[in-house]
C-alpha cells in the first residue's frame, strides 16, 4: 500500500477518535502497526497530526472564541473560563515534561498497553454511567465551572498520558465526577484540547526536528489536514450524541476493541 494512502487512513483514524472517548493515540498506535507505517520517528506523526484536531476545535467554536477575545478585558466570566482552562492545563504541562524526560513513550507506546488501557477505561465508563444518582447541584454552564472543578479535570486528563486511556474520555469523566453535566464536561474537554494538544504538538515537533526527514513533512501535513477535516465532523456528531445519550456504548466499544487487540497480538506478526 502506498505510504500516502496509509497517511490518509491514519488521518481519518485520528479525526474520528480524537474527541470520542476511545483514545486517538491508542488507535493510531494499533493502526500504524497493522499498516506497517513507519512515519516520522519517535511517535512524532501520531502526536503532530493532533494539530488538525486543535484547528478543528478553533474553527468549530470560532464565533464564540472571537467574541471571547473581543470581550475578555471586560467580561469577568470569560476571564474565569480561561483561567479554569489554564489551571486544568497545568498538570499536563508538569507531568508531560516529566513523561518526556523519562522517555516513557518508548515503554508505553505499544499495542499491549493500549489494549489494557482500553479495557480498563471501558469498565470505568460503565461504572460511572451506572452509578447511583446522587442529588447534588449540577454545573450546566462553562462559565460556572469552579477552579476546584477545573483542577480536578486537569488531574484526570493527565492519566491520558497512558495511550489507550483517552484524553477526552479522562477529562469528561473527571468533569462528570466533579458535578458537570455530560454536555458541559464534553465542551470543556474540547476547549481544554486547544492548549493541551497544541502544546504537545509543538513540544514533540521541537524535540524531534533533528530526526525528521524531508519526506516526513509531506506525511505530517497531509495527516494533519485530513485529521482536521474529520475531527470537525466528529465534534458536531459527538455534541449531538451526548445531548441524547450516555457514554455506555463507548464503554462497551473500548472493552471489545481491547479484547480484539489482545487477540491480534497473539495472532498477527505486525502487532507482536
């Protein structure tokens, strides 16, 4: 299969999975292995094309973001929202740097870790969605999120440094545990993706520049564009989905996907 076709397929995988709580990085690791895609070294391709998802969020929410930029100096609620996003972003910065310093991606970026994380995460989703309903105030507005809630979401997001956990899934579940309704937790996860994925992309690129070959830039560009287009469509779909449904279906999907990967590991040389 031509390399550019593999890149397009992986861009589609990234775009579909980035904002669904099923782990884009995990799916990319497994898909890359199945396609025997070499790509840019050190996982740079899998991280870099997340830039497409960042752009998709900015484009999707551009009217809101533009209005926030215009009013941020006067609007205390907008200031509070972005302070919360910064607070939620900080744990990822601190532990992300440590993660890179210890080169944990060399240990964790493999299909076995992805499979286990998918299964465990799926079980967590089912437990969270089926937990007894406790009467408590529910946060239904982004601008009503507290610093305490934001920090807890940021801590939850850090777990997604393990491929297969899902950044969006961890932050959404963290938000729901902290009293956000499902839709508000999902939208906050989208906004939090802007600094989190943006910083991860830039950091990974800067630390891998000396290893990227001239031909890799075409793959990175095509993968990013495809991922961005598909991610934009995924955002719209997920917002419609969570307004009417729980995340139980994703819990079952994660468990089934994890089991399939384990079976493939035992039977497919490319994953072994």
